[in-house]
C-alpha cells in the first residue's frame, strides 16, 4: 500500500524523510515486523516503542509513526501527537474499514461485560446470524475461535480480527470494551452501531489514578458514540443514568426500579436463583422498531443471579434493535449456560456450590442480594482476599460483605490469601489483610484466615450440610477454587460419577 495513501487519516505534525517504499503490513512490536512493515512507536507504562525503532528498521520496517524523532534511523518518520490513536486509524485504513461492514455492539461495565456479550451472541446465533465475539475468554471470528489475550485487544489486532470476520461473512459482532481499552485507544476508529453501559463501580483505580478518571474512561464509549448509533443504558446505576443526556446516540434504557425507563422488569422471581421475570415496554419515545414487539413478554434464565437479569436486559434491548423476534430471545436466554465464575452453579446435589469472582463491591452487593432472594438453609462463604488492589478496594469489598452478613445469617467468614495460587502481582499484602480483618472485627463477624486455598475450601465444605449453599468468592485467589472444591466433593461423595461432580468444569471455555 502506498505510504501517503495509508497515512491520510493522520494529523502529521512533522516529517523526517527517507526513501519512501510501499507498506505491506503494520506493527507495534519488533517481533511483528516483517519486510515492508510500518512500525508505530507506542509509549507504554513499562517501556517506550521509540527505543526499539532501530531494531524495527533492521528487521525490515520501511517507515515509522512516532511521537518524537529517533536519530540514526534512516527510514521516514512521521510525528503525531498520539501514536496509539494513530495506530487505530492506520489499522482501520489498512484493513479497509472492516468494522463499518459489520454490525458491532460494544459492551462496557464494571461487572457483566463477559456475560452480556455471550448472552447477546447466543441470541444472535439462535436467530441464525453468523457472529463474531471479542472478549476476555475468546475471540470468535465466525467459525474460527482463538484464545483471548487482553479483554480489549490492541487496536491493530482488533481491526485485524474484524477483517477476518468480514472474510468469514460475519454480519454481527459483540465485544467487551474495558476501561483500559478505552483509555489506551484500543477501540479507536471502531464503528460501533450499539454501545452498552450496564454499571460502574470502583475498579482499576490503580490504572486510571482516580475514580473520576475511571468513570470518564467508561463514559467515553457513550459520549463519543456516533449520531445514528444506539446507547443502551441501565437507569438503576446512577453513574450510567447520568449519561442519558451526554451522547449524540439514540438512547434506549432499562431498569428494575425506575419507571422512566423504556423497558422495565416486573414480576421478578429469584427464589431458585434462576430468574423469571416480565419485560414491559413502558416508556415514552420508544424506538420505532419496538412497535413490532408485544408490550410485555416473559423471560426465563438458566443462569443464576440478580446481575444476570441486568445482563439479560442489556442483551434483550440490543437484540430488539437488531430486530430479533421475542420467541428467539426467549429460547436463547433459557438455554444460555452462562460464563464461568459469574455466580456459576458448579454443584447441585443435597447442597449447592456457587462460584463467583467477587471483583468489586458492586459485584459483591448484587451477588449477596441475589442470595438473600434464594431459598436455602444456611450460607457458608469462602472468600479470597483480593491481593494487589490496595487498601481502598479491599475495605470497600469487606464493607460490602459486612453490609449483607446480618440479613444472610453470616456470623463467620472463611478467608484465604491463596498464597500458592496467585501470581506475584496478586499477592495479598499485610495491609490488605489487616483492613479485611479490621472491617470484619468492627462488624462483629468472626473470621478464619488460611494462607492456602485448599485448606480454606476444605474448612468451608466441612461445615456445609444438606440444604445449604457454599459460595466460593474472589478474583485471582479463587480462580482455582472450583477445581479444588469439586475434587474434595468427589472424595466426600464417591458414589457420584465424574460427570455429576465435574460437569461444570467440563463446560468451561477457559476456566480451570
């Protein structure tokens, strides 16, 4: 491709000329560079791509996009203000604007991105559409599936995925959009048809520096949505609701509580953990396409949790905007098996074992509110303290646990630092452990803290009796909990066959 044609979308500040050659590919890492590549120098948190420009040129790069010139490199250098934004624009142009040729839905939230994207993908597949999926677990390009790396891939990789989807005749794609993906311009130049914002809570403050910065990163997906697109917003989240008037996109809202929403949830039944509810189109100024739908219809979910209701509502509204009939939506959601570690039922015999990633205080509140609506005898909780997230996040998580403990009858919490089951970045610090203990002590909740995850789970199982619920809860530190727990269950119940005990693990896509 001609260099000057490729560079047209960029606002180039200054150029350092050299021999101009055709571009045959793009790269932002020297390992990606081949003869004919245009190399984009990205400044990251740990290193600076400009330091590797000489190596990129030696590997065959014929030009570079930079934020400052690098001496002793004799290929053309094009200076821009933001090389991340430039990479996205270049990738979009190089692959001939692939996202504009697919109906793309971007989903962001502090909790529920993965489940919402999977729900919508299931509905679209049930409707007979060929779909793509980009997220934390996998990247699906029609019939081709690869393991995911980042929740939101780097922009070059993302546009390449969209290009492969076009090649596979994909018509609709759903993707998770993380706050870091937004902050780092990874979704730059993506042509979204629908954007979804389900909820916002305190998360990833370490990356963004403050909650306000984190909120603004999330909100940018809605604020920057194009005029003719749609923004699906949850009015039960005050942060999300505040964006209704801050976007040029058409707005389509849902709620379990706010009568001003376009779509309301009525007759909610969570007694078994699996929600049954009625969707009512009740608001004014409803999208024109909703005239093809009944004013109300019933939904049954096979997955558990109050949060699943919110995720399902986001997926339902997006499906309606794509014209999917009610009976297809109903069937897809009733058969949807869920995503690992999202209030996942991993064992159900004479007692129930649930596995939830408990990522932040909002996640904890919704999970424990769901448990309050369920019928069972006693709740037992094994909680992995969240390492590497600091005192503030761990205090808020502990306070959320303390808030629900009285109504759930929780007088004791079994906790673990999971020392042998976390990476170095997720090790629980002394300060993080102490704040958890302090909040529990102030709330009058007894704690038993184990360094090893298997010991904590064994203790929880030993106290679980018929009719009870055992909740395995926590990010990173509890990632191996289900496998450990079910192995222990199999020893306790040798009369059960392996499918009865380990069935949930066999259905996982990328879990352990």
